[in-house]
């Protein structure tokens, strides 16, 4: 295996597929995890896929990723727009970092247009649904192999 990619998900994403299907689609988080696992395995990587409703837990996991991961995919959900602790933690992670959002945050309410994370990551993918996670893994694998 070429290494581990941490995939971290923030608050309420555990409800995917059950509510707000018009905004976030019908795919569940478990299905997104399966797609990520398949994509990563095909590229020779392992994933560590997690979800939490707590900001501090995301910070702790980003710190853990410093020791264990070659890359990190993060959908911080609503913390994207409010957190200062998460971008501070991301700044300490030296591998490739990709911020992902299922929806196009720029087509939505004004408060979603700003991300406190974006200037601490290598790339941002939004609006492509679950495929965004797979594209992020592919980018991390390509960068790790270059
Ligand atoms: O589009 C995304 O992936 C978001 O990160 C999702 C967050 C939202 O606050 C961001 O602005 C954009 C919300 C995730 C909540 O997920 C739910 C899923 C099903 C039902 C209710 C919420």
C-alpha cells in the first residue's frame, strides 16, 4: 500500500440520504465511504474514513493525520464557515489536503460563500456530489506518486 488517506466529515453528514435529498442527494455516507475505499484501493492507497458532529474531534483527527496519513480529504460541513481551530490544525498537516463539499456552496446562501479552510488546503472541490470525494483521492494519489 502506498499510504493512508484520511477522509474527515463534519456535523450532520451522517444524515446524508435521509434528509435534504434535494440539496445533498440520496447517497448515504456509508455509500460514499465504499466509493472512496474502492477508488483508493484501485490506486494502491488505504483510507481512514470518519464522521463527527464535534469540531474538536476534527482537530484531534487532523493532528492524528500528521503521523499517519499522506493525504487528507475534509468536508467540515457547517464548520467550514465558522471554524478557526480547523484551519489552524490543517496548517500543521504537511501532506496533500483537499477540501470537498457535496453542494456548490457558491450557489447557496451568502454565509456559505466563505470557507475559513480554503487558504490552508491544496485544492477545493465543490458541487460535484459524492464524486468530489473520489476526485480528491485521485488528486492526492497523483501528487503522492509524482
Ligand atoms: O455541501 C457540503 O458538502 C456542505 O459541506 C454540507 C454542509 C453545509 O453546512 C456546507 O455549507 C456545505 C451541511 C451538511 C449537512 O448534511 C445534511 C445531510 C442530510 C440532512 C441534513 C444535513
